[in-house]
C-alpha cells in the first residue's frame, strides 16, 4: 500500500476553502469514488493558513502511479505545493460508530454550504 499527502496554498489564487468545498460537493467526491485502486481519500483544510489538500490511501504502488483527475489544479491555477508518496507500514481500524466513511465532512454537511 501507498499513501500520498497533497496540499496547495490558496493565498493569491482567487480560491477559498469555501469555494473548494463547493467543488467537492459538485464534482470531486463523485469523481474520485470511481478511481480504481483508491482505498480512501479525505480532503483537509486549514482556513487560518489558507491551505487545502488531501490524503490518499492506495492499494498498490501501481494504483498510486496512475494519472488522476487534475480539476483541483485547474481551479486553483497551479499544481500542488507538495505531493509526497509514502510506504504504508501498517493499517488498523479502531472501534467506531459510523457505518462507513463516505458522505462525511464539512463540505457534505448542511452547515458546510
């Protein structure tokens, strides 16, 4: 397995955390739901520093190397500031109450609009 961490600085791009949340609702979540070999993707943000990014968990190095939709880079107007690929040493799922991870997060909650 491989993990990738990707992030952008939104400062000076004309994009905001709120506009990127709309992008998630309107396009990205559904688009990435069909990416083969992608085990998990979650998007992250830090409004205080205007950073936007994602963490991706891949089933294999081959899956992690496949081309991905580049719509976020198109909207932001530049490639990510950082994209780092890591080896996954171990995985575990803890005790949880949510039946699944899909459909959660600020961008997908009514208050995230």
